[in-house]
């Protein structure tokens, strides 16, 4: 059942508008639930039954008629006042304690009101009221003694009844506090689950965006280089035009293929990832050769003795860093020679360096500069390594990354 369906079974104190339990008794109106009406009616009938019993005993004992009428009227008013115990619990108990000193018929209503205060107010409020209730009962026994019961029995009965009521009220209060804490914990856990799901989605989107940038930026930069060559050299020999057109066609085809793979992952998360060809350290030669074919003067120095022993995830990170470095060099330093250097071994980690000298001539400003380097830094950090980038003293640019490689 939903909260709305079983809320009528709960006391109003456990609802969103329930009492705070701060002991201030500010008279805030709280809408009763059906359960509250049943409990309040039961309390009223119980107090009335106790008042009728006390009035009957007083009538049998005898006494002035005015006193008997006073007992009956005050007992009836005390029972009716119980309907206000949820709005003014503390004030009502104080009034009934004072009234109970001279009117034994109000004792039942006082006990019921004291029970409510013990539930809805902390012990620092309910404790003194319980002591005052005991004193009130002792004074009542002294002012209005019952000849059929000894004074000692009356005192013991008063103390036992008040302690039982206070103990029962404290038990109910602690149980309600436990229910509230469990409910708050459940709500907090649900909120945290939603936040974790949103964070997972955000991380997934960032990973997809990073993958799309790493894959497509390289392909599109090749398209841009060769398209620019065809634009600025319309008189190029037919062989060069055909080669550039072939590179443009191949790069566009590979870019579309990579985009289809990423879209496939979006449509079916986790499905087929193991079947997709993933770049590794062994594919660095093909990456550099592709850059050379596009006209970039690129060299590769692979100082890793056994490239096949490099973990797949580590090799993929190295590949992406080298790919982004070549792409940046092609965009921001066209015509400059790019050196890719990979060194390291198991236990010491892998070091990747992509560097190029200062470009010759003016370089057109490329929109969105720096976004790929931010993604590379995040990728290296996620892998447990670090990445630095910046200009060199000779005017060139260098990207250096260190990635952990366990033994």
C-alpha cells in the first residue's frame, strides 16, 4: 500500500504535520486521523467510566448534595476537556492535576491527559507533571478520603497507577521515535539512491562524450587537413588530389563507423562491448602511420619491450592520449614534426610524451581549444596517473602523462 492508503492507520504525530515533541505546547492545530478519533473516543469513554465509578462510590458513601453535584459536573467537564489534549496537552494536564485535588471524578481524565503528554513531550516535561500528579493524588486522599480503603493502599495505588501510565507513555513515545527514524532513514536511502543513479548517468554521459571526442576529433581533423589542402591547392597534381580524396573518404567512413558503434552502446548499454575492437598499445603504429598518410610528420618511439603484456585498459588510455596529442598538433601546429614517445615497464608505470616544435608561420585559431586536454587529464586521473601539458621553451608544445602499471 502507498503512504496515502495506510496513513489513516497512523497517528497524526507521525504525519508531515505532526507535533514536534519539543515540549512547548504552542497549541498548533493538527488534523486528526481516523485512528486518532478512535483513540480519543476510547480515552474519553475510559475517563468517563472511571468518573462514573468514583461518583457512584461517593454517592454510596454519602455526603453533602452540593459536593456530589460538583463532582459530577467537574468530572463531566474534565472528560469533555480531553478532546483538547492534542492541542494543549501540557496546559490541560496542569489544569486537571489542580482540579483532581478536590474532584476525584476528574482523576480518570487526568490520567488520560498525562498519558498523552508522556507520549508527545520529552521526559523533562512529563516527569515533573507525573510528580505533580502523584502529589495531587496524595492531597486528594487526604482531603477526600475513602473510608472503605486505607490511606496506605490509596497512596500505593496512586503511585503505581501514575508510574504505569508514564512508563507506558514512554514506551509508546520511544516506539514512535523509532518508526520516525526508520522512515527518515528509508527516505534518505531513497534520495541517495536517486542521487547515485543521477551521478552514474552523469558519469556515463561524460564517458561517452569523452569517447566521442577522442574518436571523432581525430577523424574529423584528418578530414579538415585534406579538405583544406584541396581548397588551397586547386592546381595540385591529379595523383595528390586522388590521394587526398581517398583519405577523406576513408576518414569519413571510419568516423561514421565509430559513431555507429557509440550509438549502438547508447541503445544497448553493456551489450557487445567485448566484440568491439578496442585500441591498444600495439595499434600505436597504425595510428602514427595514419597521421603520416594525412601529411603529418610523425615519429614513434616505443620503448616498451613487450607491448602485448600491457593491460588492455592501460594500452587504450595510452592510445587515446597519443591520438589526442597528434590531433592537437595537426590543428595547432600544422607542418611541425610530432614525436610520440612511450617508455616504461611493469612496476614503474608507463610514460607517454607527445611533443612538437613551434609551428612555422601563422596558425588559424581553432574553436573549442583546450577541451580535449581537459578530457585527457580526467582520463589519466581516472586511470590513477597524472598528465601535464604546456608550451616548451623553444615555443613548441608537449603533453606528458604517467600511468601506473602494476607488476
